[in-house]
């Protein structure tokens, strides 16, 4: 008996979208060379879109339905900045679908992002910095490592991801600087202050060898208790723990130290372009927000130069 070949069943729309998202992630990684954190953010956002779209075909969505998706994001109690990022992620996805020939007309481009109010970042006052950086006590299990992390965060104004990815051969204590790998793997050299150098040297001599012996060989400078690389989330938890101990506002984060680094430099008379280079900002416009944070400097400028001050 001759068997008839069965026609393949149509692939469920949800599975097809999942495959397309995975294909986009591969494209962004191998072709666009975006940072790991950026790709993870796009992927998370698009998983939310997949949940909303269900069995609908993306190329059949109307502008009204796409607007309903934005309204649905609002219903999820997401922050305005998160909603704006979700729309950007969706635009990246649909541009990729155009590139792959999955759709011809891209209606997502008609979606507008609401203008976000520029939020002035919070900073730790200079008189509280010392209490915060010395919050790890000798009674804490890995206080030398924790103190070195806090010192480097403040000395270099680096991001949590840059601390987590800091390699041992990126830290040059003798010369007094470290090499940081920022967004898009852009590199910059940032000086280390004396206290940060001292804290790192203490960690290297008395704690890191013991931690490294507990796990596989790894190039990262800061290690966990099992000898592995620290996660960004662990650094966030650590910062909040010691901020609470130092009596600082509970909404503090590693980025608060980055804001404090920039603000305190400007307050001390640093040039805005120099601060931009130290922070690794691509645009001076991103750095200019710190001119609004340091009120003492603004008052001094006003008093010095305004004719009726």
C-alpha cells in the first residue's frame, strides 16, 4: 500500500514568534554586537509582547491593536521609562521582521514614545560618603572584598555591570588605574584613588586567593564565596545592605554612587568634558544633568557672574 505524505501542520503562532525572537537575539549578538544587558532587556520586553499577542500574527496587527498593547503595558503598572523601552524593543523587533521579509509594512513606527520628564538623580552627600564606604565591618564574612567594591564604585563612577565584569588584568594597582568595559564593550581608563587602591590591595592579599581556591579559575577580579564571578544583582543587594547600615536612604543603588562621583567632581571644580570622559558617556548632553544636581556650584556661579547677585 502506498502511503500518502501528510502536509505539515501549521506552526502555532506563539511558537513562531518565540523562534523569531530567538533569531533576533542571535542577530543582535553576532551582527550588531550589542551588550549582553541590552540584549537581555530587549528579550524580556519581547516576551511580554509575546504574552499579549497570543495567537495573533504580528503582520496582521493594526495600529489600533498596537496602541492597545501600549495601553496594556500601562495596565501592568510599568514605569513610564519601562513602557518607552518596551516600545523601542518592539520597533527593533519589527524592523528585524522587515529585514527578514516577514512583513512589508511596519506600523510600529507610528507608535510614539511619551516624552519622559528628566529626573534629577539623587546623590549621597559628601559628609555621608565615608560612613558608607566603611560600612563593611571586620565581623562581616568578606568585608575586605565588599569595602573594595564600594571604594571602586565611588572612585571610578562605574556601573554595577562594569564592576561585575572587571577582570583581574584590568586592575593596575601599581599604576593607580583600572580599565572599564562599558556599554557596547567601549573601554575607558579611570584613575583609582589612594583609598580604593589600598582597599583593593588588602582584598587581593588577604581574601581573593582564598575565594579563588574554592571555584574554577576565573578572570574576574571580584569573586563570590564560591570563587565565581559576582552577579550585578548581588552588587545591588550589597550596596543597599551597607547603605541601610550607614543610615542612608533605602532607595540607594550602585548608580547612586555613580551619580555621587560625577556630582562631587563637578562640585570640586572638574570640567564637564572631563567628567563625561570618566563616566564613558557618548554625549555631553547625558553628563549635563549633573550641572543641575550640584546647587552649591550653581549658586557660586550666579554669585560670581550675575550683575545683580
